[in-house]
């Protein structure tokens, strides 16, 4: 059981809550923290002192003070006017992750929201009432204003929820659940839409996917080396202990595990070949560097998901600091680093696929014994080349850009929402690239029989052959490729 606002979230815990595998609860301790901060907001709201976002306008209108009678309208107008997102809706699981991380932030007790609003969001989470949120429109400071506005307009009975693959007006959903629309009070609109939960959700989802793909890339590399009759010596512990990057050490250890007791590898330990191409012998260095980027992004993401990122931050009934905790730069830069790391895994995978086609060391050209009449596996590598170049084009860092908004009041923004979206696009392409490499590697291993590979490679070889047969003569490969991609996306392969 996870306690909002009390326990520490991790990537794994957020994913488990979103999937319904971990129960998240609101405890009395968290309720007390939320209620205590709410009392402070009400004291400030009733005073004559101008405090940003509580009794003033927003952005460049921060110098306009609002009367207590108008505070509710002010907060509702905030959500209405900021819901200007465009483009396709984000995936439903991202909407859910956004709500989970927002509830946890609100329960820290610095946002001044009423507990009934928090409980309503939790009701949405627990009943899979998932708002429709457009993917474009956030500049990543002041937080993710547009997507969070779309997310929480549903509290007011505005916007839409998902109903399977269709959408349904929020008013209808609230009516079905016998819920009245929420009427926002002072500070609540700002607490809801000021924050980095859109960027954060993309980082969480991407990290969960990247963890598996990093492991899968090691497996794909090992299978390619088995098929290529490559050497296992570049993965020896002694080599990597004298350049001990965390990611490199991890990958080298995994490669040794993936080659354990392989008859095929041991059969050519004393051959005359001096070295393999970089895409094979430098797997620990390249995959390891991408793992280092993963570790860095995961560390920052788990700090962010346990932080308070709205504005102002309410510290007492006289102090509310208007700062910049909503600024997405810490995650934006790391997401761009993660995107580059994921892209490079695809880049080196494509090179290994290319090597398997060359017809060296006992492999037939294009992995077919009847070349000429048959093209064999010539063309799927065109697909990996296209995907790799697409990923390279997606590696331009949005965090390197900034366009002033809000009449210059918000004169430096993170563009982290774009970083998060591109990170996940690259990972989606990487799934396909690795799927094709593993299809190639399985075909190459066929030419090493009767020698057996390691147990884990043989298990995965059988998984591939349960869906994709050995290529004897040319056939339509689209179905084979799609079957491989589906297995990658469903995490069918055994990676450790």
C-alpha cells in the first residue's frame, strides 16, 4: 500500500498504481497536511495583502488585485482560459500518471488546495475516469499549464473523458457517477495547473519502457554475436574494472551472463580472428553510456515526483513565496539526454543487423542460401536505417530553445513537454529496430547448428520461432516484423 504525500514515489510504484497493482491511499496524516495549508490560504485570502495567485491576477496581470467575492471565478477562469492544447490526445495511461503524481504533490501540504478536491481526483484515478488531454501546447513553464488545464477542467464538468476509444462530455460522466461539479476556491486553480506533471508523466512512462529496452538491446547484441560467431573476450571483467563506469560494468556483466556455457561461442575461442567490429565488441561502452543516461534521468525523475512544483508555495498564513518550482528545466535537459541515449541504442543495433547481412564467417549473404532469386533479409535493414535516421532527427534538444511568453513575464521556458514527447517517440522507434535485429539474429543462429547457444539465448530463440519461422524462400515479411514488434511491446522476451 502506498500513502499519498507520506511515502516516496518511484517509477515502479507509479506504474504499479496506474495499472492497479498497488493500492494508493489518502491517510489522516496527509489530510492534516492538506487541511493545515488550506487554512493558511484562507487567512491570506481574507487579508488585504496582495499575494500572487491567491488574490491577484496571473502572469502579467499579477499587479491586479482580486476581491474575495471574485476568487472562485478567478480560479475557474484560469482553467478555462489556459485549456488551449492542440493536436492528438495523449495516451490514457499518461493522463492517469499525471493525476497520480499531482495528487502526491498536493498532499505534501504546500499548495493550499481543499481536501475535497484531492479526494475527487483520487476518485477519478480509482474509477479509471481519464480526461482527454491534447499533446501539444505546453512550453514547460509555468509548468504544464495547457495540458493540466484540460486534465482538470473535468472537475468542473467541462471538457471530456475517455469512454473506451471514444470520448464523452465530462458533464455526462459526472452525472453517471452522481457527482456534482467542483466549485473552485482561492488558489485551487493555480495549484491544479501549475506543475510539471505532463513532463513528469512522459518521463515516467519512458523510463519504464527504456529499462526493458536497454536489457533487450543487450540480449539482441548477444544473439547477433552468436549468429556472427563473434568473440566474448571484449566482455571480460578485468577489461572493464579499469574503466569502471556504472553502465559499462552492468552491461559487461550482463553479456557474460548471456554467453554463459554457449557451445557456439566456445567453439571458436581460439580462431584466428583478432577483433570484431565496434558495434559488437563495444556493446558495454555504448549500451553502458546509454544506461548511464537512464540512471541520471531516473534519479531526477524520482526527485521531481516527490517534489512540490506549483506556485506560489504556501509556508505560513503570512508567507506565500512566488518562485519557480514549476520550471521544467531539470527534467527537460535530462529527457533530451535520455532521447540521445535511446537513439544511440537503435543506431548501434542497425549496424549489427547490417553486419549479419554481409555474408561473412559462414553466414550466407542476406541470410539466405538461395540469393539471387531470393532477396532474403535485404530490405528490413532499410526499415531500421529509416527509423535510425528518424530518431537522429528527433534528437535536437528542445531544452536548448526558449520563446518568451506571457508578455515577457515568462521570458525563459523549458520546452520540456516536447522533450518528453520526443523521448517516447524515439523509444517507440527503438522497439521496432530491436525487433528487426532479433529477427536477423535468429536467422543467423540457424546457420550455427547443431551448436547450441547459452540457455537464455536458446529460450529467446524458441520464443521467436513460436511466431516467426526460419526464412527458407522469400515471403512477405511484414507479418513477421509485426509479430516481432508485438513481442517486444508486450515484453515477451526473457532479458535476465
